[in-house]
C-alpha cells in the first residue's frame, strides 16, 4: 500500500515539505498504546517504506490494533508515535503523529551525514 494517499492530504497543508518515500524493508515492532499509556505488548512487523510523514508496513492480518501505537524500527532506539491511516489485509499505511526530522530519517535509512564544524 503506497504512502501517496497520506502525502496527497498533507501536501495541501504543507506545500514546502518534502514527502519522498524511501524503500526500507527493515524489521520493526508495533507497541500498542493501552490504558493509562501502558505498553505491555509488542508485535513484529516489516517496514516496507518510510517518509517524513508516514510508513507502509506489513503485519499479521489477524492482529487487531488500536488506532494509535508506537512503531519501532530495528536498530533505532526511539519509537515513533503513529496513527493507522489505512489497512488492507497484511498491508497497513500509518501516519506519523509528527513529521520526522531529516537527521532522524537519515539515521533510519542508514545514511551518514557529514559533521559540520561550528
């Protein structure tokens, strides 16, 4: 499921922001947000592609999730707060609750950014 549907809505409100989707195909984890913000369970997924606004992931189609959850990408310490946008079988498109910073997106993609001298 492509991210273009998420990007179409956001381009109108944020015309200067880039919404380039990047192929990732990395394992990840979904941590549902429960009662009193508890995070007791964790489920595996595959992050197919990612942009600054959202991600396309594959998950077990029988898994029932709340609308909001954290997406963790293997090798990245921080979870990303998400909201389910669309789901069809094993394919889910999620929208990030805030845009990813360029440096964080580069970290997720495994890109090295040269250090700048101040």
